[in-house]
C-alpha cells in the first residue's frame, strides 16, 4: 500500500471502529495497520475483528505487562495494568531484591504475575499452576522467551488438590466476577477472556474461599501473599482469609484508587 492508500485505509477503518463503539478509533486503526504491515486484506480482517469487539491484544496475540512482552492464547486471561498492583505491593513489602525467594502463582494464566515477579527478583524461583492446558503451555513459552525458564515452572492442575510445596511468596489473581454480571462486562472481556478466569460464583467470592486454606497451608511462616481483589471486595476477602488463619497486612490501590491487592502475612 502506498502512503496515500494507507492514510485512506486508516481513515475508513477509524470510522468503522467508531461506529462499533471503539474508544480512540484512530489510534486503534493505526495500530492495526501497523500490525498488518501494509497488507490490505490482512488489515481488513483485523478491522473486522476489532469492530466485532475482539481486543487488539487478542488480534496481535501479545500483551505488554510490567514491560514484559507476553504471548496470549484463548486459554489465558488478557492481563490488565490493574494486576501490576500486586507486583508494586510485593516490591514494597519485600525490599531485599537479592533474596532467594520461592514464589507460587495460583491461576497463573499467561504467567504474567510470576514472570514479572522474577524479573524484579533475579535470585527468586517459582511455580505457577493453572487449570487450563493452553494457559500452562503459553506460560511456559513466555518463560522461555524471557530467558527465565530455569527459574519458572508451570504445571496443570487444581490449586486445591495439588501440593506445590512451601512458598515465601504467593501471588494470585483468582476469578472474582459474580456469575450474574459476566454478560454485562465489556464485550472484549465477556466474549474473549476464558470464563474460568472470570467467574467467581454467585457472590464473586467462591475462588477466595477455595484459595484461603491453600494459602494458609502453603505459605511459610513470615511469608507474604498478594491477592488481587475485585472492586469493593477487600473487607469480605480479608474476613475469608482471617477465617483460615491468615493476617491481613493491608491493601494497595490501583491507579483508579480501587483497593486492588490484599496483602496477607503468615505469622511466624
């Protein structure tokens, strides 16, 4: 495509995306055109998919998280910047970056949390677990691509059934959307993120109830857990964790000032 043809194509694509309700349609059109590398047929396909509300990250198959370039698949959640709040909390509560920590990531998906943690703690190692086979394979590929496969293992299984050993640090982004709210989510989420990574049951808290005894059993004395929260869930989740014998050590807000991370400590 010539420069003029690209401008015309991008302009038309922006109008299509605007009619489809896409925010920043001009920017999205430019990104899709760049992704298509000037191939008109491919660009048309991408625009159609985005107009159907498939997220750009799904179309490209990539997502940047904590400055890491991650591969996605249909079995992985598309990690959001909100989840970076857990890494920020870990850096605040674990000041020794040289510590040889052992981390466990429950519901690891693309591996985003564990891999971001390992990027900040070069002497740490960890294991992630997910119930979706495609997520486990994708996380393994991401660890290999980022050069940390020797320090990151990803396994398939149910976190309530598999013993992953004692951990200094636990990371978790469990499903926390109420079942009756799933269809009201943005189409980019409701149609394209795996339901298993979203559905938190009737009250949105089912995964936390399952996770609480697992964290209690797996966290070493003196260890810390960083658990993602849905909006307005901090008090309820802290109570669930307290019932399992875990002490809440505070929360951390995301950029929208929502309490996004619950910090838990295991009494020594």
